[in-house]
């Protein structure tokens, strides 16, 4: 709970909201306001999501028949590579920290801004530069190495791999600086009375993510820099013909990229903690467990990268160690899932769109997580490696996990960000289609992979045809669902859209203690925190308190 | 503006809490002289024949020099302990990176010796011997492959399906 | 943060003009800035660690080649550069100290900061000049990285795959050199701000954090020197 003087009316603030506080294009391009930056990130990541999504639809359409349909093999390589690269570096890694994290972190902490507002702006510009570089790659020769850039192909290919490597290098710095900003903000900018155990779990999640961003991304930087240098100087570190070793590249690459998948999912965990508690009006079960498991995941995630190298020629002993540690990283994740389910139990659940996404998450992420165990077992991984089973697994955790959580989070905080409500009925319709479409698309791929369909192939044996076709139809349903979800959010911009109060969900965390949308300096008076953000007051039976 | 200042949720007694550990000049000079001394030691030791110990000794001296710089010039000794935690934590993660990778590379070294891959393969080929792995040791397969794709010394870019199949190896 | 009261401060209710609007006081701002800089240093350490790892693997796989190839690196030049950088670390620490005790508005105190910054810049310049001579010698002898290696055509027979060693040498010292250049640029900017009288005991985080960065550059070199130049 926090206090504002009784005379200050949150619904009619004396100051303009942050959209209106400053006018003009320059005020947006040069803003240091974390909320404006959050909105700009949100718009950018949604754009890149649809670009990369379009590429995915194209490649799924090619896979409707076993033979070549409308793209050549090298074009197909480019489709899946750019789908992966754009989704990873321009959407999923920056999305939650950049969009929701930037917007919410200072609000949840009761601060006026992040610790280094100008660095925040720089992060956004760097991200934009990286986006331009990666999009230029599309136009200047493309990229066909797979998003994983494996050598020696990536050092020898004639496509624009060098430019792509540089683009990734630049994107990495945006990630590092954002993480740095967030760690310092959480350490130094909390409101009076907000001890570590009174922070919302979303903050804990973003904090753990920021730690990983700081520790892992520099290794990615040096890895892509070495690839870039090797393309031009031929040093030979990764090239066996010159005395180097391609498996070394894989070690370097996955030392970042495995923790990177936790950069992707941890903020999603934070969002789910917020959605499930607020929309079931129940104090979270196991606050400490969820908070500390985020940190545990951050640490253990650095110890498991070798599970991507089981069949690469890595030594067996090292493989066994990595396999064991990978099982270990599942434990804190499972703790979270159990805690969330326990949170829902006995709660007053409101089945609105954010809660639908929260429940969808529990289903899809659990499947994704459990199928990861098949892959971390070396014996089964030998058969499943590089098949569609892997593709299905990571789409279940990344899309079924993060994307669903992210969309749910966008719905949950949409009233705060825009000051208006999304359209509930189409929101639910979109969610339903996303859920059905997603499970059809990727559920069948588990079976495809189990039966031996390799990944990154554009032509396949006729035996796989039916399942591929089912998967493709599913992807069209999924795409439709996502478009409808987007429309339901955009409906908030109609003149007739209902306005949102400062706290439409009756939540307790600090971001709901200011107007919707917030004023430029977030809070009229510095809030004082006296209790947990999950101590929900008595509710009325309608489930909404606006 | 409130008259009380807060830091990390707790009230500050002194609203302007600045961390002022001003070291005397003499301390800095002593540290510099120690650093020069240790550099001299590194140099001298590099001429001694310590066998396998030469790398650990060199690293130990370098670590000592680094510790002096970090503790005194970078003020870590008198600073907020969280900064020390960050520094040590970073070293631990670097250790993890080095540890697993070096361990695996060592095993691959043994594997390479056994399999005669990489440059040894190059040497062998130059000497006129076929390497022990791959299709080159089976003349029939090699001939068939060369007939389809041209000389096997050419880098990359076989046609269509073949590159997918080859790329599937060793990924993810 | 420990509640140290080493330097008595009677700022009291006075508003420090250097505190940004989103911070409550200078202690919070300076502490945040320093924490941010340590986090950035952590990322730099991790980035260089990749190169050190590549070096160690190269040394593990080709010990004789590394032993042979490194003979062509000048120990003298490396030694001079080490001493120059260590000295520059001292001058940088002195610059920070001068800022820590500087009286606000005092031109003499600001001049002290500027003097030590200038000395540090000078040392950095000397470092780069020595590096220039080293690199020229390498280029002349064809000891170039990777596929550009041609030393055997200049009469230098090094057993094994020296192009890998020289590749690693150039990338490591090159990246380090880039960091020296960036450090010099930052120091020039801080020098300009010191000329404007911005730094004093009320506001020295800028100088302090520049110092932290510069010490990191020195730290990397402390390890580079024995590994590249003094192999045994």
C-alpha cells in the first residue's frame, strides 16, 4: 500500500500525461523518459515480430508439399535464418525488458526514472541501428547460415554474414546497457520502505534477466566479432583447414546463447506472476521461492550450454556433466510452475483476456519445459537432435512461453500504458485462436521430429506430408489469432473505447498508484511502501474495482 | 520536495552521504613501486627455466599486480561491497567459461591426435597420404563424389539438398 | 553502502547543483554511477576473456609454435609499454584523488586534476607510439594475421602455424589499443569539463569512473604482457 495526499486526484491529475507533456517528433526521438522509450520499443518489437512471423508463414507454406514449391533451397535457408535472427535479436530478447521493463520498472519501484536515462535512450538508438543493419542484410545478400552462425560455413559463405554479425554485435550492446541500467535502478532507486522482499516479482525477474544480460552478452560480442574478423582476415581460430576448431565456435556461441534463452523467458515468468496474482486476487504462493528461483535460474543457466553440443564432437565426460546440470536448471523452473498453480488455487479468478493468456502459458510452457528434458538426456538427444522435435520444444518455450506471456502482459498493462481498455471479446477470440493454432502447429512437430523429420530442410520424404500440412494450417490459424489480438488492442485507440482508471484491476503494486497513463515524472509525491504488493484488499463480487 | 533523503528504502541520517575515502599520496606511490617491482620480477622469472611451472608463476605474479591495482587504484578495498561482489562474480563466470571449454578442447586435442584431423590431415595430404577420416579414404566414394561435385578442394557450395544435409551435422 | 563519515561534509540542506532530477542526493547519484561503471567493467572483462580463452587453447594445442613465434615480439617494447601503463594508472589515481579533495570553484584544484589527466594522456600516447613501432616491424617482416601471413617469404622460418599466433596477437593487442583510444577520448572530454570547473569534492564521479575504465585497460595489459611476450 502507499499513500498520496488525499487532495491529489489520480483520475484527474493536475499535470498532463507523459504523451502530452512534450510535443513534437524531436521530443520523442530525444526523449529520456523511460515510458516513452518503452512505448517506442513496444512499437518496434511488434513490427519485427510481424516481419519475422511473415517469414515463418512463408516457410511453412513452402512446406505444404514434399517437393519444392515456390522457393529455392538457398532462399529457404534465408527464410529460416532471418526468421530466427530477427525473432531472436530484434524481438524476443529486447521485447520484455525494453518495452514492458522500461515502462514498468521505475513505476513499480516508485522512482522517477531509471538510473541512467540518457543511457536508456542510447540503448534504443543502438537497437535501432542494429535493426537497420539486420534489415539491410536482408537486402544486401541475405543470410543463410541459420541464426546460429556456425563456422566454418559462416566464415566462408558469400551471403552478407559479416554485416549480420556486426548487426548482432551492435544489438548486443543495446542489451548490455539496458541490463546495466536496470541493475543499478533496482539497487539504488527504490522508494522509501521498499525493501527487497516487497518488490513485485516482475522486478525480481527483470533483475535476474539484467544480470544474465550483463554477464553473457559480452561473450556473444567477442564471438561475432571473431567471426567478422575471420571472414576478412582468415585468422583460423574456427577454421579446421587453418588449424582452428569449429567446435570452439560452438562453445563460444552457446556460452551466450543458452543464458540468452533465459533472458528471453525470465521476464515472461515475471509477467505471469503479476497476471495470475492480480486476476485471481490472491497473494502469491511462495514469494521467496519464486524470487530466488529467478536468481538461481540466472546462475545455473551459465552451466548448461554444452547440451547444444552433445553430438558435435564434444567429449563425452563434459557432455555427461552438462546433461546433469541441465536437469538441475529445470528444478527452479518447476518450483515456479507449482507456486503459480498453488497461487490460483482458492483464488477469485476473473477470466479476462490477461488471465486467459496466463492459463495458456501454464499449459504451453509446461509442455515446452518437459520436452526439454528429453533433449537434455544424451541418449535420446542423439536421435532427436536437429529434428523437428527440437523445433517444437523451443517454440513451445519461446513462443508458448514468452510470446504468450508477453501478449498477456501487454493486455494486463494496456490500461496503464494507453489509459483505455482493449476490446474484451475480440481479445478472447484472438487468445483462443492463438492457443488452438499454436498447439496444432507445434504439437504436430513433436511427432514429426520423433519420426525423424530433420529441421531446416525445405524438401522432405512424402511420409511426412500430412503432418506438415496440419502444422501449416495450424500456423495460419495462429497468424489469424495474432492479428485479431492486435486488432483488439488497437481498438483502445477508438474514440469510443472505455477509459481506464488508475487502478482498474484493483492491484496493489506501485504502478497502479498513479494515473493511467502516468504523468511525466511518474508520481506526484514519492510513494511510501508499507507492505507486500500482493496484499489485495477486500473485493466486490464483480471482480473489477474501476 | 521531501526533506528526508532515502537510500535503498532506508532513511539516511546524513542527507548527503558521500563516500570519501581519500588515500594519502604515499600509499599510491608505494603501490606504484610495488607494481614496478613485480613487473621486474615477471621479466626476470621469464628467463629462468621453470618448466611447466612457468605459466602458473607468471599468472600468479600478474594476479598479484592486478589485485594491487584493483584494491588500491580502483578503491575496491574501501568501496561498497557489492562492487567487489560484481568483480569476483565476473571472475567466477569467466572461470566457468574457461573451465568447461578448456576441458573439452583438451579432450578434442586427444581426439585430433587419434583421428589425425585438422592440420595433421593437411600435413598428411601434403605428404601424399590420405587422411584417415572422411570420404577421401574410400577411393570409390571419393571418385563418385568428385564426379558429381568437382574437385573436393573447392570450398562450399554443392548444389541444393546436399548442403542442407551437410549442414545438419553438428548444429544445435 | 556502509555509513562512512571519513570526510566530514557540511552540505546539509544545500542543494548540490550536480544532482540530476531523478536522484535524491549526490551520494545516491555517485553510488549509482560507480555501480554502473563496475557493471560495465564486468562486461569488458567477459569480452576480453573470450580472447584470452582463444589464446590459452592455441597455447595448449601448439605449445612449440607459440614458443617459437613469440620470440619475434619485442620484450623491450612490451616491457616499456607495461611500465608506461602502470605509471599512467598512478597518474590517473592521482587525478581522481585531486578531484576528491578539490574545493568547489577553486581554479588551483582544478588545475591539479588537469595536470594529472594530461600526464595520463601523455602516457597513453607513448603507449600507442611504441605500439606503432611494434606493428610496423611486424608488417615489414610479414608477420601478419591469418591468411596475410608471409613471414616465411621474408626469411623467417617459424615452425607450425604461426599465422594463428599472430592473428591472436593482433586481435588482442588491437582490441586493447582500441580501448586505449577510447580511453583517451574520454579523458580529453573529462579534461574539458575539468577546465570548466565541473569537478570538485562535491562532484567527482565523472573523474572516478574514467579512472575505473582506465585501470581496466591497464589490468588487461598486465595479463597480456606475460602471456604474449614472456612465454616460456
